[in-house]
């Protein structure tokens, strides 16, 4: 028959342990959110696409209006902007 282990801890020790654990958890989460984000890879000016047999960067295709209509996204007045 297995023996039962009985642990006698006072409330003061228990609450102190819970408080220290909570402070450590908040500290670790805060540290994780304050680190800078990693480099996402590349921007729109470094990816080349073929537009009407002309090689352009995505940024240049957007500026030239080759990717279709541009939408004004101000979240209050959705309208199509002429290229």
C-alpha cells in the first residue's frame, strides 16, 4: 500500500510562494514583449515582379498603379482612389 505524503505549509509561506511565482511570471512576459521584433525578411523595394514584361519592384508597381485600384483605408470612409 503506497504511503500518503502530507505537506503542512502555513498560509504565510503558501501566499508568499504564490506571490513570488506571479511576480516571476509577469516579469518573464514583460521581458518577452520588450525585446525588439525579429527582421521580417524583406520590404516591398526588394521583391521583383513581372508587370507587362517589365521587371519592377513591388513598391514601384504600387507607385505606378500596376497592381489594381488602391483603397483608402481610413476605417471611417471607404472609397476607391483613382490611380
